[in-house]
C-alpha cells in the first residue's frame, strides 16, 4: 500500500469520526430547543424506535413516555402511583 493510499484511508476515517461527533454535538445542542424549561439534572437520554431523544420524566406527559423504547427505567416510570389512606 502506497503512502498516498494510507493517507486517503486515514482521511476517510477522520471524516467518519467528524460526522459522528457533529451528530452527537447537534443532539446535545438540541436540549435547549426541546426542554428549555427543564432542569438539566432531570433530563435523560432515551430512545424512540432507536433514535435518541431527551426525556424529562417529571415534566413530560405520560403519552410521550409511552412512546419510548422500553427499559427498566421507562417501565418504572409507567407504573401507577400508589396512594396510602
């Protein structure tokens, strides 16, 4: 493999890594559009059909939480609250 081929391959790898980092940056920046009134400490990253979304389990409504891909935490959020008399 020539030096030029090695450099082209390395450049391609850098471009892929850059695209991944840009996508991650845009996702984290989206927090200010989707949950601008939420406390950042409350926000969690969950998935809907494999796509990452921000979730505030305190402020988001139950219909939105029902759309999330199920994991232990989401299942716990969906359990009804028991009131004691």
